[in-house]
C-alpha cells in the first residue's frame, strides 16, 4: 500500500507530537507550510491557546520575496512578538516537514530574533 505525501506527513506529525508538547513556561513553536505561504504559531498545549502567531499572508515585509526569505521574515516576526510577550524559550515543532529549506530558514531567523530552542 503506497502512502500519499499527505498521509506520510500526517504519520510523521503524529510521531513527533507524541514526544513534543508545549507548556506555559516553554510553549511549542509550530510551523505550517502551504504552497504559497508559511505560518508560525507559539502554542500553550496545556490550555490549548495560541499565544503568538505570524504568517507571510498579507505581510508587507514578506511580499515580493522568494519563499525562503518570506520564511525568514516570519521567523523574525514571531520571535519579536514572543519576546515582547515574555517568551524566551520554545520547543520547535516542524510539523512533519523536513528540517530543510523554508522550515530551517524560519527556525534560524527565530533564533536570531531571540528565541531559544
């Protein structure tokens, strides 16, 4: 039985989420990547609330750039918002995507922005 890309990523995502959980002290930085946009959320899994979010959708700084540069802008933005909200360390959730390309670009710029993970 052959798995589709979506099923494969869902299986990897379940495996990752078994091990990773965000708390109010160390929330989870979750990344979602669509074909055109990239989204990042800082989530407290205990209460089920999104603390901070950023995306390339309707983002003037991310416009007219390639996708990796857009991801870097989003990572920097989510880090700034998180630091402003008093969050300095997070658990990174790559959400089943490979740690490569846009996901890596977002993570690196979030680290530069002041987040520790």
